[in-house]
């Protein structure tokens, strides 16, 4: 990521650049480099930078699988938070449709898993990627967001284990 992102991070006329291509490339290159045949994982990445043109602090996220990122802010005894990522699960209708459009055979009535897999995007799982068209390492990438950068911003990166028991506000509140 370090070799391809810096030029993209500061827009020429003030607004931040967008590191979407660099983040996507980093996930795909990592998937190819690790050569994991039978294991895979969900990944969430948070990129935070200061725009050299405006001095503003920005954040952008990327993820595959069920790892998610929320950002929160503590203001006058109140915590606000929002999730910046999307989960990639077989049960999600749009991910399921993408799987089928890629040529994967998904049996009727199979809502949660395909060949034992819950997620529809992962890093690793090379064997399954050859067997299941549609299983990819291409991440969802959020748009850049402005962060105040005054010490009251928090980020929580976690997998489904946390998100089953806490929502974004609860997680951000625990992190403040």
C-alpha cells in the first residue's frame, strides 16, 4: 500500500484524494502473495492520513468477509458512531446474486453457506476460489471521510464476534 497510495492522498485543489485503487490493489496483491491454499480470513483495513493541501485528517476503509470498521466521536458526553464497511456474506442477497452471476452453483434453500463457507469474499482460500466462481479478495472500499483529528475520534476494527453482541455506538463508547 505504501508504494501506491501517497500520490492519491492529497487532491490538487484541497479535497482529499481517494486511495480506493491502492486499497483494492493491496488486498488482491496480499491474496496472491500469501498463497494460502486451504485457509482464508476476513480483513478490515483503516487508512488515516493528513491531507498535505488542506491539513485535514481523513480516513478510508476496505474490507472483505465479516470484518467491519466503525468510527466514532466523543462530543460533550455523547458518543456517535457509524459503520464504514459492508459485510460480505453468502446470506446477503446482493452477494449471493454476484456469486451466481459469476457462475457459482448455489443450491436452492442454501441461505447461510456454500461448501461450508459463510463469507463471499476472503483473502486466502485459493482452493475454494478455483472451485467457487465469485469468491474473490476484492474489498468493499468506503469513500474518504473527514475526521476532526482532535483526539475525540475512535475507530473499532473487529470481526463478527464483536458485532454479534455490540452495535457501532456501543463499540465506539467502549473505545472512548
